């Protein structure tokens, strides 16, 4: 216990400013799990020969910086909910340096138009976990996980952490070429109580959150159950987004054991946002659906506006329907003060559907339909599909996965040794189906389609994942620590095709879906090396080198995957000659914290980091036909097309100006370039030396905070530089600057309600217009972009008792 107190004190003296976070991280040098710190219970602590006085915190810190050999920063529960109650924790991480998140929804919940870049890697090349449980690679076409906001209610998130360079060796992910994003759920409170939040706002927003904590009910047992419901009108058409979610958590603690059970059920519908195809669509900012005005929708497809719209025609509706059940059981056991064993068992079931109802004459659909209904005239096809002029396309998902994680930690002299393993079995299905849209009884985006008219194709995937890791952290001296280790990844996927696409139903007409087979992604030795040096009681140097691998996506046609091949010969050729993607990440930097007396400036903490990444065997799904906005999609050939080199710097600081004001700032520079040209058919795509599409070269984030007793206020800025939108860099999205505000006041003394908080939020304060997510393309001349949501206002009442 004495040793733990000394280490905690050292962490506080180095990195906790007087803004201390309500859920701060204070990691020990040996890489153990972070300790939660209550800012209202900080007191003088001794750290060996160094004594540091930490005063009671008048405010909450915006970020917390972990003491590790890699860059790792966190956003705590309080700040997450200040950004916007109910926010997607991914969007909350947007304020951290190196993180570029975009979404056309103020909460960041719409997965179809969500994008994330960290140090040149996109969201499918990063790793994600909740309480250590794998969340997959965040692909919109779900196949191996679920998004953080579906895994846990936003108000139950304890903190959100990002390791922008390389994650810990024990991270349960096979997609983290780049960094890792770690989310933790709050534990039950030790005192019985409740919480009720109600949010009102623009576009008929109505969000309710309710939670009841049992408190400690004997023998170290505590639990909570919570429920959230959100309903909000889509900002550019008359659809509604939201749904219901339930969380429950039980914790048992005694002198040797901690047992945790977590349950999540989520049933959500998020109407999608159609992007604008550019440059054809310049002058058009939104592409709203015509739902629910079916009378207008039927007249629209016969109007001059439809014919003039080209690729930017209006669909009737589109939505992402997702129903998830996630649960885990965790057992942590202390054999002794030096030997600890952690185990987690988890299961996840997903039933999902991506649906779009659009004109049957759009984007090559007559060709697709003629493969199933040959020799039918346009009028006859219209009758087949319900007489409305519309058809409904679905991509239907079914996923069952479960697994076990086990980690043993042993402290031996100056060494902290960790060995662990992870096994997962994932069975997932993806099906493409077409349904009629009856002119007299149209469906809605909120219901599941029934009785498919065309079952275009169905893929089954069976994946076994085996990951082990071993590492040692050696405390060479009092102030210097070295770490080394490796992980082994073995991923075996068998893809089958019980329903194959007919010739002519895909693009080009000669393409077919193929049976596939088994492919392994295997890297038995992926090393990691790190160093940590406490230069002074206030400065720390860190460095980390790590190799990572990304397993193949177990999805089918239309994706960057071996099972998307349109000939069995192409599949077998890739199986024999294709290479799995890998990366080497090098990062180093300095951290500092100082109490100062420079006029109004009283405290400053900062971190500066330099990183270099070499990304090898980059995989690209090369389209055999260019049909960017085709609802059919295009046949692709998966190929390794060379490497990418990345260099960059992240810098962040928090400055405290007395007890009432603070300023956080995060500045990032990134230079990611393609190193090689590659062949696409008979053409050469000349991209060597070009910037990686989608990643801005610089970003600037800041949060200005004021606290006066029961009142707080924040002004937040997010400035993003130019983003190239094509591999050839001939088109780009202009820089954007978005600002938001939040302010709140806590009222005490109300009978039976110890605290009532009132919070107001304004998003996109200046009503900036521009592009949020951009869909990048391989060739010149065209890309798709999604608009930024307009200025919105929200008011939240939160009662705690």
C-alpha cells in the first residue's frame, strides 16, 4: 500500500494540474491500469524525497495524460457530457490532438457518414475496446463489432482514451495498424441514489436518461440499471433518429477478488444522410429525402428536377437499423500483492439492416433488375416493384461473436511481467436483398423489410482469432524504465457464398460473386519496445516502437476484402500472393507540468510528440468499373499497392489562470504520403508523393473554461485544414472552423433533490457551412461529401439524488 501511495503521489506531482479531472488517469511506470482520482479529495502527498502539494481543484481538467512509454490522453466523464449530453464518445475525443472525427450529426451518432483519422489511418485501421472488450473495426457494414455509442449509454461512459501511435500489446484488436481508442464504463456508486436527465432542443430533440444505483448492499456488492431514449428530427428532412438503450452493471469486491457483470441492449434507427457528388453537385448543399411525403416522391421521379439532378437525385428514405445485445463477465483475482489474474468472458449479438428506397431508374438499376426479370419493359418492371417507381434495397447483417481474454501480471523485483491471450469466435452473415415499394402501402425507414423480391447474394463468414502477448517492464533505475515485448496474431476466416449474384446483376455485367474459401492472416511475432525517463520531478521523456498487423475484413462483394473477388481464380491468386497490411510506428515526446507565478498564469502542463509511421502492403479494392454513386456497386480486385510514410507532431497544453479560468489547446501537423504508383486495369494511378486522401495536414482544437462556484462555461473550437479527397490530389475540401458553447449551473437545496444541474449547449455556433465527412476516391475528377449540421440549441435538466 505504501508503494502504491508513493507512485500515485509521483503521478500527481508530475501531471495533475489544479484543473484535476474527475476521472483522471494516473498510470504507474510498470503500465498497470489507471487509478481513478477524485479531485475533491486531493491532499498533500509525499513522493520519496520530493514533496508536492496538490490543492483542491476548483475545476475539471479537459484532458488527462497517462504516464506511459507512448502517447495516451483521455477525456473524462464530466467533460464528455459538457460537450453535449448523450454525445458519441468518439466525437468527444475530437478535442484531442491527432484525432480527426467528422459526422453530419451533432451527437456524432450517424455511422453511415462517420469518419475518423488518426495519424494517417482511417477508422477501420484502428482498434476499439470497451472495458477491454473488443468492439471491432467500426465498419459501417457491420461484421465484427459495434460502435461505442451502441455498446454503452453515453452518460455511463467513465472516460474515453486514445493512444494515437500504438496501443498496448494486450489491446483486443486485429485492426489497429494505428492507434487504439479505449472506453470505460462507470462502476456502480457506493451510495443508493438516482439520476434523471432530460434534454430538449432543436429539431424536436427529446432525450431521456434515467439511472438507479443500489449502493453497497452488503459484502462488497453494488449495481445499477439505466435506460436512455432519444428522439430527434433529422435536420434536413422529416425523418426521426434515435431509439432505446438499456445498461446494467453489477460489481462485487472483496480483499482478493473483483467480479463485474455488464449488460447492454440497444435498439436504434439512424436515418442516413445522402452525400453530394462533386464537382457535379457544386451549388447543392443538402440532398434531403422526400420521406414521408409519398405523393410528392411519386411525382418527383417524373419531374424535370429529377432528370436535372444527375447523380444527386433524391431518394425516398435511407436508414441504418441496428439491434445489439452485448454482455460480459469479468473476474479479477489477486493471488498476492505481486501476482494478479484478470479474465473476461463476453458475447455480442447484432441484427442490423441498412436500407435505402430509391428510384428504379437510377444508377444502373434497370440492368440489375433485367438479370432477374429478363425481357421486362420499364412499365412492367414498375409493376413488379409495386407500381410506385421505387424499390427498396437492404444490406442485412447478422453477427454472433464471443470470446475470452485472460491476463496474468507478476511483479518480480525490478520487473513487471505480463502475459495474456485472447480468443474470439465470430460467425457473421451479410445479405443483399431487394424489396418492392408498394404504391398503396409504402414502407418506412423504421420497419424491417419482409418478403424479398430479389435475393441478390448472401455471404457467411466463420472467423477464429488467436492473439497472445508477452511483455516485461524493467525499472533500470529510480527514474528510468525500459519495456519490451511482442504479440502474436493468428486470424483464420472461412468465407462461403450460399446465395450467389447472377451474371448481369453486378457491375460490370460479366461479374459474379464467387464461393471463396479460407484465408489466414498470421503474424507470430509483432515486437514492441518502450522507454520512460523521469528527467526531473516535472519533466518526462517517452519513446515507443511497435509493429502491428491488420487482419482481412471478413466481408464480401463491394468491400476491400479477398472475398469481394468476382472470380474464383482472382480469390485463389490473392490467397497465394496477397500480403496482410502491417505498420511500424515510432513515437517520442516530452511531458511537463509546472506550478508557476507569471502574473495571471498559475499552472501549465503540456505534451509534445513526434511520430513516424511506415505502413506496408497497403490494400486497395480496385474497381473494374467507375460507378461512384451507383447503388449497385462495382466489382473490385483486391491488391497490395505499396506503402505509406507518415511524419507528424502533436502538441497540447493546459494553462490555468487562477482559480476561475483555464485554456486547453491541441495543435497537430501530419504529413502522410503514398510512396508508390499502382496499376488499375491498363491505367497507372500516379499517386507516389501525393498526400493521403481524407487526412488534413493540420488541425487546431481549443477549450476555454471558466468556473465560478456552481457555474461553469466553455467555448470550444475545432479548426481543420485542407483535405484532399482523391488519391491523385486533384480535388479537395476546403478548411473549416467550427465552434460550440456550453454553460451550466447547479442548484442546491431543493427538497429531496440534492443537486439539479441546468446545462445549455450551442453546436456549430457560427452556423458554418462546409463539408464534414468526405468519401475519398482512387481516381481524379469526383468525390462525395456530406454537409456540416447547422447551428442547434439544447437544454438539459439533470437531477441527482
